């Protein structure tokens, strides 16, 4: 019986899960036996320490190590840690080459640095790819190992502070040669649009993420609100809030239509905190996707909302650690 820790690092929160997996049973389903959430505002931390990224990095390491140590006493049999981190992860060195939403981080080695602190093997993977693998692993076990397009391949879109993407092809996570495969949030959908943390303009995540919705609402109303409050206002009929979420749906569909022209995968799973407001995005998303898909794909793409909540990233990171270690 393997016991693992899976961590999902976000811009504002760190989620930790202890995962139990019986490798002796074919297609066993991993079991999340405990989960904890920690406030870790890494996004603002990095922005405020752009002149001193080493200090921000040490804080990230200390916060992550403290989270792990908070469960190590209770679960001494944990053998490895998997971490889903927002950024470009080099598939060979595992270094984080860049993190657009955590500015200042460049060529940092979370796996090595954290492993020295906690004395456990650490595997680092892109957060959206970890979530995609979590969705795949749980879906595969639910289908009892039957091969199908739905079980073998999927695209995952994670809507949070930014927008991440993960691709599973024939049961294997696809990183790309340089670790930047499926950085779908940085597909340009608005020429000369909003400046993005990646350095380009008009990226989809500047409109379809929680941050994007906040910007859209501010531009229309002049008010600063978080995405959750904007959703509440949309449900109450606030026209500017409705428009902000509608724009999010449109831009997400525009980007997905382009992705599907390149990667012909039948199943798309949408997760992340922003997916809680899917009913506000779905009408404009569906209309735009139907307009932008090439005719050969219309009616053949199954888009579903994740039912795993915050668990996909933790389970996926843990299982990637088990697979690699």
C-alpha cells in the first residue's frame, strides 16, 4: 500500500491531500484520506518581491514544507510528494523555468530544494497537467479499465487565478518537449488586448480567469470586486457582472475551438474554482464554440464540468509522484 502526498499550488491557496493507493490491485482507485487547505497568497507575494525573488522563493519553500510537516507525524509512511505548480516545468530537469502568475520565479528547482527540507522524494509537475491526470485516473477506475476515447484521452481546462490546460493522450500525460504544452491560457484571442503576465497581449486567461472577470467588471463598472462577488451580482441581474462572465465564456470557447482543431480529443473537462460559476458562462460558451468549431467536430465534443472539486490536482500530483518514483 503506497501512501503519498499530493499538493495543488494556486495563486492564493495551497491544497494538500494524503492519498492512499494499493498498487497490488489492478486499476485500483486512489483514495484521498485527508485534505487540508492553507492560505498562501503566492501571487501577491511574488509581485511584491519582484526585486528580491530569492526571498519570495524561500517563503514559498517554507510554506510548502510547513504544510507537509503538518501531516507527516500522523502519516509517517508517506513515501513521496507530488506537487502541481502553476508554471512551465522543464520535463528533463523538473525546474520551474517561468511562472506567469508568480512573477520573478525563474529556473527554480522545487523538487530538489523542497526534498532537502522534508527528506522525501518530490516530483513537480504543471498544476493543470496534474489535475488532468487526476481526472483521468479517477475516470479510468470508474470505467473498470475499459478502453474508450473517453477513458484514454482528455483535455482539461482549469479556470482559476489564470487558465491552465492539461492533455492526457492514451493514458499518458503530455508535457511537450519544453514543458509548455497546453499553456492554453496564453492563446491570444484579442489582438492588442490586455497585457498578460507572459509578456503578450490578448491572452485568453486575461478574460476567462477569475482575474480576467475582475478586470472586465472593473472596466465596465469602475468597482473592484472579487470573482465570487461578481458572480453573486450576476445572479441578481447586474448587467456588468453578467457581461463579464459572458465574455469569459466567449473567450474560453474561442481558444478551445482552436485547440480542438489541432488536438482531436472528444472529451473536455473544465475544472478550477471559476467553474463554480459555469451557469453564467455556459450560454455564451456553447454558442461561441458551435460557431467556431469546424463542421467535422460539431456535435462530437463532450464538454463536462469536473465533479472532483479541489481534489483532481491533489490526486493527480500524488499519482504522478508514485508513477515516476
